[in-house]
C-alpha cells in the first residue's frame, strides 16, 4: 500500500476506535446516542438521520474492506 492509503486507513481506524471508546463512556454517564444527536443537531433536526446513516455506512464499509483485505 502506498503512503496515502496507509494514512486513510489509519484515520479510519482511529475514528472507529474513538467511537468505540466514546459511545460506551457516554452510555456509562447515562447518555444514549439519541441524546447525543439531539445535543449536536437540536430537537427535530433533519440532519440527525443522515449523520446516523453516515456513521453506520462508514462502519459497514470499513468492516467489508477489512474482510476483503484479509480474504485476499
């Protein structure tokens, strides 16, 4: 892999690890994901759903990429 791909992969992995550590930490403090979305985007915001879908799509893309990388 070239340097750019390594940097992108490292950025993705660090973002995923941050999410894996931040969301459980917020949950232990009594905050759920919907409370965080309301805090970030406001009550009834249309941007909360696309943000959630983007987070889910990013995780699915990363998992598929790592699976295909290990299978090859």
